[in-house]
C-alpha cells in the first residue's frame, strides 16, 4: 500500500514559486513572439514602401523622358521647336514640338501626329517644374510669356509627383549636357541651344510607418534626338 504521506505529496500540485517561474517563462516566450511578429511587420512595411517609392520614381522619370524625346521635333523646319527655357538650379525645363495639328482644348488625342508648322497645338508646349516649397513636380501646358524666366508657370498645371526630395547628393532634378565628353553641365539659359542630353534624377519619399520614411532614386539619361541634326 502507498504511504499516506506519499499520496499527500503526489496530490499537492504546484508551489507558488513554481507558478511564478512558469509565468515568467511564459511571459518571456510571449514577448519574443510579439517582438518577432512586430519586427516582421515593420520589415514588410518598409519593403512595401521601398517598392512603392521605386515604382513611383521610375514611372515619373519614364513619363518625363518620353515627352522630352519629342523636344525639337520640327518636320517642316518652320515651327521653331526645341528647348525654350531651363533654370540654373535644374528645377525647370520648358520645351516644344510640332507633334499635333489639333487645337488646344480639342477632345481627341494626337495618336497619329501630323505637323502643321507651329507649336501652338494641343500638348505641343510642355513645362516641368519642381517646387521646393510643396516638394512636388508639376506638368504645365501652354505656359505664357508672363512666367518665362521665373521659377513658376502660369500654364495649365497638374501635379505629376509628390514627396520629391530636393537635390539628393547635390544632384539636381534636371542636368543639362551638351553631349561632349567631360563637358560641365549647362546652367545658363542663354546656352540652352547647346543641350543635347538631359539627365533626370528623381528621388521619391514614401512613409514606412511610425513616422519613418524610405527614399528611392531613379535616374535616366535622355538623348534629345530631334535637336542638333
């Protein structure tokens, strides 16, 4: 037969010390699990924000590059299309092309462009301008002489990109080159006729949770194939 004292020892359960130790271990394990999932969530948020920033920067640069390649298109040699203005800080460029024979405001798009000898048609004069105040890039159409030479545009403007960083690594949004090897960038608006290449460098910032942000940079070198030939 089992001794009564052995039966009592067997059925007495856990002591307070044992319960405290067990609760402490459980709290440590639970804390590690919470920390793991929190770190994983932050990592996922950062990765998603990085991907969005990269995609945004690339889409913005590609859009501007596509239009810039039309700069100077002048099949009839009578429109005077080309680079019309640059800013020394690399925050503004205005260019034109004889690429549409439709009037401004026409509902159709110039999918099959027909030159008409001037740059007064739909989407034929484009300005890209960066604001250091609002940190956005605007695309403006039909800028008038009233804002020529200024860091502004009175054209029909729409925001193209927001949360754009200013001169990351001292690299301006637009860098203007004459195409010659080792030549310094062109910053004088009076020499805009020498521009053969525009380098677009765009850095976009995206929120990544808990007041954190990520930035991504995308750059493209655009050769102005319709100018200088």
